[in-house]
């Protein structure tokens, strides 16, 4: 019986794909097609490459699609029907850059594989367990009810994957495990996870809120747009662009890549030094808040490109968490690869590096949904 799932992550001008055997958890083929103008043609190109590498897709279990925003409606992976597709389209207002692109990928895959179940795996779904006190903004009721203004959170597929891996590494039942998860990449978010369920996260209505990111500001005073409109004559579109694409590391230091930032900081660049300090401060603030919210932290998890590949940042953060009893293991933190503990055996706070695998998570969830049909 086949256990192959094709995973598609469609961007507005790109298409990432992976063919995964969920039984062995092996990625058989993966690729990225850029400068896409027709997603159907891009998928044709991907399928040709898969065929060249010797794989036949006559017996796919499912095609799994990454969909960024599921709103409050979708808390689980969902087989895509006409009604579900319409709901994803309705949510484009909440994710105007991402959901329309996902629909292009879905439509292309349906055209190529009309008899294969198509499954949407939502980036927001993992955070639907966040309680009202944490996801509700103190704004007018009409905004909350009619305009769907609330905290949704993102990176849920990644956080769900590393949460289960962390429980296994801790050798604790998932429902008895409390974690603070830091997904640190070009986009960054923190999450408080109790018993395998998200109870708080730093991103909000959009991915702009929370931690400092490559080009996103993270938390700012909500009155900032009104202020910029009054004193600088900026319109909302310009402010939105600036906060999402010209802020964060880029706005502070002139570079958006964390590796470049560290190089500039090491060379004595004061702007890079300030940017690093702002990143560190914001991370410690969220870690501390989530530790209090959880009441007990069994592990701090680092994932994402920055989280996985920056031992100095990990050591710096852990060195500042003496209140939680953190004690970095300098050898484990700077050597090795893959999943590993980076705190000493006597540390009061356990910390792990766990590389994320969102595509495997999408494939696994897609196969599980189809098996339950």
C-alpha cells in the first residue's frame, strides 16, 4: 500500500514541493521553482523532475498544501472540498499575500490529480487552543465579532512538530509536557505550549506582532501609524510596507540576515550591536512571560534557521536565564548537529535544539486525515 504524499507550498511567484514517504519519513524528491507566472505549469515542471528521479505518482495517498491562515474556523488539517476552498478564499483578507497563493497551488494540484484527496494544513491551526484571555484583543466588540480581529498565531506546523519531538526527547508524555518554543528564522515567534497545546504565542492577527524579525518590526506602540500619519504624512499602505519589509533587523542595522548582523557586530558596528541587543531583550521578555504563564517549563526549544545555527545567541539567552536555573553546556551547544540537548545535566532548565520539518508534518497530517476518511 502506498504511503506517498506530495507536499506543496505555493507562493505568489514560487512553488516548493516535496515527495515524502510518510511510513519511512524519508523525503524522496524536493525542489523549488521560482519566478512562477503559471502555477499549473510550475507543477508540471515539478512532476517532470519527480519522474526523472524515478518516482511514479499513480498511487499518491494525498497532496498536502501549506495554507497560512485558517482563521478561527480551522483547527485541524482538512480535506479540501468546494466549501473549504471557498472558506480559504474568504480568509484572504487576513492573509492577502499567502492565502491567494495557496489557492493557486490547490487549483493546480486538483487539475493534475482530480481523484487524489487534497488536504489543507493550516499554519494557524495549532494555536486554536489558545484560551480567550490570551487570544482576545481589548478592542470594540464589532471589531472582534464582525471583522474577526483576534490573535491567531503562526508557525503552528513547525511548533507542533518540535513539540512532539521535545516530549520524546524528554521521555515525558506529551500531555504532561510544558514547553517554551522559539521558532527563529527570517520570521520569528515564541509559543507557550502546555500538554501539547498552544496556550499563547507572540504573533497575532498577522505575523507582524511579537519578536524582532528580519524585516518585520515585531511589537510597536499601536498608535505609531496615527503618529506617522500626522507628523510624516505617511498613508497606511506605506506604514504597513515599512513595518513588514523595512523594519526589524533591516531597519535597525541595514541587513536582514542574522549571520550578516553577527559579522557586522563582531566588526564593531554599533547599529548591529544595538540590533542584537534589541533581539535579545525581546526574546528574554517573551521567555520570561511564558515561563510565568506555564508555571513550569520542562524545556526551552530552539528551532528555525537562527535557532538551530547560532550557538552564541543560545548561550547568551541561557546565560541570562539563571532565574530558571539554566546552565548551558558549552561543548554540546557548539558541536554536533540535529536534535540535541544544549544544557548541562545539572541545569534547572533543559534546552534543546530541534530542527523543524514542516513538510514532514504536513505530509503526516495529510495522510492521517485521509486514513480517517
